[in-house]
C-alpha cells in the first residue's frame, strides 16, 4: 500500500460524514440555503486533490462541498457559511453554493451552471503570465458542458496552452434530465476537446485510489508543461439533485441503475480494498469515524455560537 492511502481514505470518509451530518441536521432549518450534496461523488475530488499542492487552485459550481473540503477548505467556515453566519467563508452572504477559501486555493464556487469554467481558465492564464508553477482545476458537471462557454474556454486554454485541468463529473443527470434527453448520442466531450487540441480521457469515477494514481501524472504534466487536459469521470449522486433526501421514489432513475451504482459507492470500494489487503483494521476505521465526528460536532457548535452578519454587511462588495 502507498503510505498515503489511509489519509486518502480518511479524507473521503470525512467528506461523506460531513455531508451526512448536513443532511441529518437540515430539517432543523438552521441552514437556510439550498444544499447540493456530493454523497456518492467524493472519489473524484479527493483522488485529484490528493495530487494537488496547497498553492494549486480550484474552482467549482453548486455541488461544491466535496471540492472545497478535499482541497483543504476550512470546515468551521463552511458550516458557518451554510448557517448564514458572519464567520462563514463568504461572511454568511453566499451559502452552500458560494464556498471560497483563498488560503487553500479554493478560488470560487458559483452556481450559474458553466460560469466557473472561464473563471478557472482566467486563473490558469494568470498563473502562466506570472510564470508560477501551479495549475487550476475546474470541476463541473455534465450539464455544464452544454453551456457555450465550455467550448470557448477549451479553445482559449488550447490557444494559450494554459495550465488547466478540466474535470467533468459525469453523473449523467442535469437535475432530473438524463443526458440522452439533452445531448446527441454521439456527443463526446473528450473528442470535442481533442478537436480543439486538448488531450483527455475518460476514467471510472468511484475508486479513489485508482483516481489518485491515474491522475498523478496528468496533474504533474499540466503543471510542469503548462498544457491543458480534460478528464471525464463516470459517477453517481446518491441523493436528490438539491436537498438532503433520497428521491428514488420519483422514478427518474431506474432501480436497477441505482442499485448498480450503489454497489460502486466510493466508501465501500475504498474500505473493502484496505480491509481485504490488511492495510487497515475495523477498529482503525471506527477511530477515524470518532475523530471526524468530534471535528464535525465542533464545527456545528462554531456555527451555532457565531453571529449573523450586521445589516451594513449587505451594502459591502456590491457595484451599485
Ligand atoms: C445557467 C444555469 N442554467 C440553469 C441552472 C439551474 N441548474 C442548477 S444546477 C443544474 C444542473 C446542472 O447539472 P450538472 O452541471 O450536470 O451538475 P450536477 O448537478 O449533476 O452536479 C441546473 C440546470 C443554473 N443554475 N444555471
């Protein structure tokens, strides 16, 4: 086993438990912003971020918790933000879909679908112009690839050979609409990117260790050679598009399809791999869970104890 596999598993489990706790407490109505949970999709952000340095940058969209946490975003500030408190990472004005932690390289989360793709390209352009040795990773969903700005961003990144990694988390759905209802059957974003001069590949998105290994060289190449790259990961969100519930009763995804993907749950896969190879014991996993629970409870207490922003905060950071 690589020595950091336990840490990678810990980080994946931590994100899962944090989001389960958000789901658990959501009905208390203290978190008044919508939440788009990444439960089931944690392997991609953790696998990739395990290859990133602190000064590498990321941008993300509405489903942002896992990206923020995997990149090292501050948990207390995230939970406070979900509670609208002034100690939140966006001073309580943004909520779940506007997470930011500049110290950790989480540059922006914006829920206008596709909108952070050009922002990420701009960040990577800045990196290149300033001759810095880092990269920007842009996380987006399959729905975002239908926005025109996706193509424009690929083109610009290719033209200027920017250090940017485009990461599509293809969970096949945009809200309730399956890709087959939205896109031509022949559409393939890797081929589209190839046509614009950007290399890329598809990778299965649920095995965090595999993702970590398969993206290591890619990340290093993008950083060292300043070359854009695109990866599309097949994945599955366990819960509803927006909110803390399971919405299987709506029947927009077939039972067979759901069960197939639940078997590929990133936590189950990672845990099984570590246990079967005697890399971890059940009691170590229990200890991980205890440690994470303490951290989570503290973050919710931090949010509870924090104050709401003053009204004058409303007038700050606006143009008119
Ligand atoms: C420009 C724009 N159009 C529509 C929406 C409403 N909307 C919010 S999330 C979403 C689905 C996006 O799907 P995808 O990009 O695949 O991400 P996923 O939710 O699957 O993670 C839509 C249509 C929006 N926020 N912005």
